[in-house]
C-alpha cells in the first residue's frame, strides 16, 4: 500500500509544482488535492492502525502513517485555501510544523534520534528532502518570500520524481528500492 501512497504523492507533487510555477490553477487544482489528500489519509490510517509495515521495523508503520497524514493535510489545506480564496498563510505555517515532523523522522532513519526506525540512509535522504520541501512552502506562503517561488516549484517537481516515483519504479521493476 505504501507504493500506492508514493504514486499518488508523486503525481500530486508534480501537479502542484506546476501550480507553484504558475502554469495553471483554479478549482480543478483544489478538487484533485482534496481527493488525493483524503485517499492518502485513509491509506495512512490503515497502515498505522494495522501496523502494516511491522515486518520492516517496530515503528516503521507509525512513521509511514505520520508522514502520510502530514502530507494528506497539506493537500486538504491547499484545497481549502483555494476554495476559500485565501492567501495560503495558514498552509504555509502548517508546512513549518510539517517540516519539523519530516526532519525528526529523517533523524530517526539516520539513527540520530533513537534506534527503533530501521537505519536507512535512503529513507533519511527522502525525509530530509521532504522537510526542505515543507520549509520552502512555509517560506513562500507563510513568510511571503515570493522570490523563492520559482525555485520551490522546480524543487517540488524534482522531489516528486526522486523521492516518490523513483522508489515505485524501482520496486515494481526490481522488487527492492535500495541503492
């Protein structure tokens, strides 16, 4: 199921990267973000409540669920901001805290904060990149750093491919995602 989540995140991050770059926008963006946010939220809850990744490590399911839910609320908040016609500040400040969550999980994979998550440099890199993505959204929307918007849009697209689509393709073709 985690690869379904990663596929949805890759698609929506690519889409939202184009939105940040100003290629398009509007209510269709809100509808897609709302649908993906709800789907990822349901899958994240299922992963967490059933401990679906317990064979990987003792707290792996909960790290995955926390990440899924953190992302899901970004998409739901983005949809709400678009429907309400507001300035994205609430989403920006949510992303500040979301970045902290992603950073702490990355430290867990790096074995800096405890040793219950599996030691995985690859997963750590993914979560560090997601933390940076969240903090870029915070800078653009929460702090109003509009001069960072173009970089943030391209970084969002890069993140979609490197952290989400690559693991899915590697798993589907090789049955593993290690480097």
